[in-house]
C-alpha cells in the first residue's frame, strides 16, 4: 500500500515539475516570438507611413500632378512633339 502511495506522489511530483518547466519554456519561446512579431509590425507600419509621406511630398512638389488644375496649369499635357523628327 505504501509503495502505491509513494508511486502516486512521485508521479504527481514529476508531472508538477514537468508542467512548471513546460510553462516557463513555452512562455520564453512565446515572448521571443512576440518580440519578433512586434518588430516586424513596427517596421511595416513605419514603411507604410514613409511611403504615404513620400507620396504626399511628391504630390506637393509637382504642380502639374493635380488633375483638377492640370488642364489649366499644363496646356501642353496632350501635345506630343518629337524633337528629333526634324
């Protein structure tokens, strides 16, 4: 009878130690994966913000890019002249 009790207590101890070790190992792996995912998300967000800012700067720096004023500001928009034809 005592051998069965010792065996059960031994198994409970082993399962407890295994569970605790697995929890800490999984937590460490998940934490590292979360850090990497966070870095990738931040880089993607910064890249998108940079692209949006660059597009805004390009739009602001080109007065002929606006479709509303394009016909007034650039009268030669649809005219094609080949300078090498003559």
